[in-house]
C-alpha cells in the first residue's frame, strides 16, 4: 500500500510505469502474509518489486515500450517472473517504462513517452531501463528488474544514484524476455544497494532448460559473499576508459572511489583494453543485425499491432510495421538488414564478429593480471531531455564504456560514487565470467 500510494502521487510527474497492477499486488501481498504466517516463504516473500515491461507477465500487458505490443497480453510468464513472484513470493507493483524494444540510452524512444530523472525532472534517467531506475530512485519500488544489451542496466543506474548489475551472459534465463539482440541480452536488477541487488539476483539466477543459452552451473551464494574482505584484490583501471570524452567531474569522483578501495587494501594498477574504441561500431553492427532478425516476427498477423484498411498481405506487413515501430526501431531494422545482406555481410557483419573476438581477448588478457576492472559507467551525468534526440551517433556514444562487457559476455555493474552539481555519478566494475559474487562483494564493501 505504501508503494502503490507513492506511485499514485509521484508517477504522474515521472512516467516510470506503463502499467500499475494495484489489485493483483494487494492480492499477492495477502498471499505473502498468509505464507509467512504459516512459517513458509523466504527473505523476499512480500517484498514489492517492479518489472521492466520487457518481461512477459501472464494476463498483464507486456508492451516492450512499443505501439507494436500495446495490445499484447502474454499467455505465459517469463522464467524470472515465475521465480521472483511465484516462487520467492515478491509482490509485483507493475510494469516499468523503457525505450522501445530496449533500443536507446535515454528512455526517449518509448511509445509511452519519456521518463523523467527524479534527481532533476528536466533530465533523462538514462535507458533503456529508464522506468525501472526512476521508480526505484524515487522510492516507488524497493527494486526493479532491468535488462542490459549494451548498458541498459548500468548507465541508467549511474544516472540515478542506484546499484545495477548485469550478470554473465547465460546466468539469468532469457525465456519470456522479449528479444532485442539475443547474443548480448541479459537480465539483471537495479536497487538502492549491492546488498538489495544480491538478494534479488540470487532469486533470479540459475539454469533454465527453456533457454538454450542458459548455463547449467551452480549459483554462488551472492548474499553470503557480501562481507568478504577485499584486501589484496587486484583492480585494473583501463587507460582507454579515462581518455578524452570523459567529463572532469566524473573522472574526479571515480578516482576518489579508487582511493577508498585502495585504503581498504585493494591493489590498483593501470591496464589496457586496446580494442575499446572499436566496441561502439562493433555493437552497432551486431545488435541491429540480431534485432532485424528478432523483430521480423512482428508482421501484423500473429500478434501485435495490425494496420486497418489494407488491400493485400504485402501492404499489411508494411503498414503494420510502419505504424507499430518508432523511428529508432526502424533505423535499427534498416541497418541490420543492410549489414546482413548479400554483398555486405562479409564487410560488416563478419568483420564485426571478428572484432568482437578481439574485444573478448582484451578481457581475457586483463583478467590474467587483475581480478576486477574499474572505470566510469558513463561519460557524464544525466543530460537534458531532448538534448540528443536529433543525433543518433551522439546518443550511441553514451554506451562507450558499457558495451564491451556485453560483447564479451562478462558480468558488470554500476554503483554510485558521488555527485557532480547535485547529479549522480556512477562507477563501473567488470568481472571475469561468473564472478557476480565478487562484484557485489566489492560494491557492498565500498558502500
Ligand atoms: N543504448 C544501447 C542501445 O541503444 C543499449 C541498450 C540496451 O542495453 N538495451 O542499443
């Protein structure tokens, strides 16, 4: 009731929810109370949570921020929805706003309108998980799910003073999570602290036979690892992440945080990830290529938006897709089909796949020498609404520090390290495969 009331009071200003499921939430809360009264349930039973509107929820609209799916009610629950709500007993408050099909860095591509940053409502909350972070930052939910294909958990967490973690590719099931770029997409959580994030992530993780890329490997005790000492931990600062383009205030806050970790016994060194400058161009070939294929299923026939008054099937496809998808999604589909087309495939898609391998090799070398990689999450604090909407390339450069982790598949997180002119600054921790426990441990010790 507390959170539903806050949503009612403050969300008209923020626009962080697409659907609020008040009645179901109260019924789930009653069921949680009953479960706890019987001595059943666990630590998360009865705790509210907001879901990014990219996860299928049976009986509740799942729009993915798109007009295309404005009428879509999923006939099944995503695996993480099952785990968090049915098994762990968390209470779903509603579905959060997001960039359309998770394509964006500012939540301005949503068909449901932009989300405002609670720290300054003239600014963006970041994206694509802008609704998830705005809701948590404004105290409309204690935590929210989010997804990260090229930074969509970490960059919005950084811009709103939150802690967000993108686990290793394959750690969390993608079943029932609407696909953007399947080889990069990974679900995670945003919360107010690493400790909160650890509890929620623990309940989300683990093998799922319904996702062919899910990894069958035991999940570490994320909560149990939080207090481990960090003395002797080797942290590498990639020099490419502190080069031109990084705002001075952000650099200063990140370096102060490094000093704090050093004071706790961490051993700091400079490292190099030489192929970092290639990560944005590589991503903007690979991600649109996969997106163009994934989004081919929205044809106006099976489900989703269907155009009216068409004369033949060709027109039905064209009009339904033309009306259902916004400008950014259409741009990505065109780039994707172009780089995959005969005659261009080798020059773009295959080349990008090769560079992706080099980016992975950078991390492999780095993790032979250090335990963790640390840098800024974003180049600057939250920007003004509308500031970058006319310039897709400057918008894409938002992802410069976050994308490499998705291309390599490694876990990465963002946590707050202070403020510049009253706006939050985030630092990023990247770990080796399946090292989520260590990331959360270091973040928790720092916090
Ligand atoms: N900003 C990036 C994009 O627009 C990443 C989005 C994401 O991680 N979903 O594609």
